[in-house]
C-alpha cells in the first residue's frame, strides 16, 4: 500500500482517482507547521501540495520513503527542487490545467474592453442610464496580435478566429508551418504593434520579455489599440502604457497581473477609467482547480506504480556512478546553452551537442537536457526545465542532435554546442579546468578562455588599430568598468572577436553607441 499525504486544500473531485485506488491510503492534513510536517512525512510515499505548504530541505531530509511531490498548479516556488533532486524525489506540476481558464479570461477581457462593460455596469448601478458614453467596437474583422503562441496563445487564436478576427502571431519558436496549421499569420512584434487593433501577451517573464511592450512599441501602434495582459506582470511597461493612454494611442487596457502583487493602493491602474483590472484570476475557475488536482493525482499514481509519467520539473533519478561524472558539468552545460542563445540573432531551429573525451563513456542525456534548457530558457524563462526541455524543443520544432567523439582535442572533456537558426550558425565549446571551474574555450572559430558568469560583452569586429580604445572610451563614459578583456583572431586585419567582462549590465543607449562604432560588425550583451 502507498501512503499519500495531502497537506493543502485540494478538490476532492480532483483527488478521486487516488481516493478510489485500492493500493493507496490517502490522508488529508492541512495547516501543518514545518515541525509537524517534518515529524510525519517519513511515513509517506507521496506528498500533494498547492502553494501554502513550504516543502523545505528539512522536510525533504525527513522524507525517508517519499518518491514524489505533486504541486496542484503550475508554480513550484514553494518546493526546494535542488533538495528534492538530490534525494531522488520526483517533483511534478500541472502546467496544462489552467490553459482554458486563462484563455477564456483573456477573451472576457477583450470583450469587456471592446464594449466598456465594467465601466457601464459601474455607472448603471448608481442610477444613471447613460448609453452615449459607452459606444464600443466589434471584434469582427479586427486584427488581433498574439505575442506568445504557446498553449494559451494558441487557444486564444482558435476562439478569436470564431469571432471573425484576423490573427497575427509572434513567438520566437513559431514556424511558418505551425502558424499555417493554427490559422494565424506569422508576424514580428513590430508588425503586430503597427497593425493590430487588439494585442494580448502570453509569454513567460524573462530578461528578454521584461518590458517587451514599452515606449518604442507604443510609438508604432495605431491609434485606438487595446492591450490585454493575463500572463505576467512586467511584460508590458506599466508607466509607458499610462503615457500611451494619455497620448490617445491606447484606447484601453485590461490587466489581470501586475509587476507587484497585490499592487499598492495608489497604483494608477486601480482607478483609471480606461483600464480594467482583476486580481490574478487566470487560473481561478472551478474547472481549472479540479483539472490541476486531477492531473497531479493521475501522475502521482503513475509514479507510485512505476508507470510512465510526465510533467516532472526536476531531474529524475540517475545512477550514482553516472551522476558523479555528469554533475560537475551541469552548470557549465546550462550556461553554455544560455550563452549561445544570446549570441544568436533568432531562436534555435537546430541544436547540435558534441561530447569529446571521457564524457563519451557515459549516458550524457541528462547533461544534454541542461544544455537544451539553457538554450530555450532565453526565450521561455522558467517555463522550461531539465525534465521538459526536450519536449519543449520538440513541440517548437527544434531539432536536437547529440554526437560523441573520442578525440579529446587537448582537453580531458570537451562540450561543443552549435545553434542553427535562419541560415545562421553559432557555436561555443566549454570544459572544466582544474582550479578554475567552468570555462568557455572557443567561440565560433576563435580560441578564448572565459568564465561563463556575470555580464559579458561579445564584440565581432575587423582587426584594426584603435578599436579597443574606442570601445573602452564609450564604456568608460557610461560608467561601465571593464574587468577582463580578450581578443581572438585568425589572421591580422581580418575578422576577430573581443570578449569583455564588465561589472554591471550595460545601459541600452551605450550598447547602441557600441554597435555604431567604425569597423564593428555586431556587439552582443551576454548575461549569465
């Protein structure tokens, strides 16, 4: 018999499969303190939580029999993933359970914006019968721009098409073929800003997507555009949005999420006549709460019975001898992937991972996952993890190729990652150096020696006198301190690269100045 503990309030209907299972004893004990949970967790094979229970390293250490922790929801911030992984405990979540709920809230926000429903309701219940102030627009024949064509964005597209809307879709991994299957027109963010009547965002919040819609994007929009954010606070620049509304560019906005939640009482969105706000209700439906509970309950049952499962968010158990060889390379692999993704001008279409030296003697699948996670996380943020990385790549048509070579190329072990996208190919190689830790030892065809950490400026340029001085002057004028510098070249006067490490992120205006210097082909900022 398997013992399962439910430590947070979770729908009984969602737990029905566990309750009906003849080989499961289900206990519900909510509101436990860390001391109380640590005292009893050793008796259980599985733990189900929502957001209230904090699954700390202490609790995991006391979990002598625990095989799986299930989170009835998407986020796993309340679970110590590293401690669970080290203990060999699988952590799963329910990423699909709230897809329809969030999609339908988005459509509801769109309708409310188009017809001024909350504003009209508020005025009507005060006793005013005012029809003239709330003349709206129809969705039919309007252009909807969807930024982020993952699960939720794709569902929004389906429903918007039923309203007779024309759909422009952007996603760094959206191909022409997939766009055609979804019935949307593949577009850039700029094109969406220029042509859309409604714009909705459905991306994770990453360094790339933070303030993705800001002053430059609002300046491109047609007058009367309406903006919806039911994804993450911070994707749309809140201050820039207010300025765009005041300037008459944006006719209205609907936000379910904020940069700071709950927003402060004096937040300007809360009393703005053209902005609709809700308190992060994306997953707040009876069905969504039951769905996430059902999904997690089913997967927990699969894991307990040693059956195939999905939606794990941490590393599955790996043989100890394999883990001993691979674990030192996990950080290097993930940072190499993230480094390479920032080098490239567009999202990956193919990732080639080559292993040389002693790494060829073991199964490098877990290490490959870290590398792929590093590449994809540049665009997908925390939505991608070491378990779902290969699946996320597959559904975005990113081809993964893994190669092995016994040639060590001068290193005990060498990892080379090549990224191909839109006719471009970029590559880096890395290894572990005794006493120095992870190092990038090659960028494209140029030998280097770079620690993959902090703030890095990668400069592609022509090898001519004076370039180093001009770069240094621009950075110095901006108050940016150079910590280290390396130059790589093949022939005198030919193409070359320069790798600078700096003490802090470089201001955007400084990056623009650097890219405009003579004999500079491209300057990229890499943040690790």
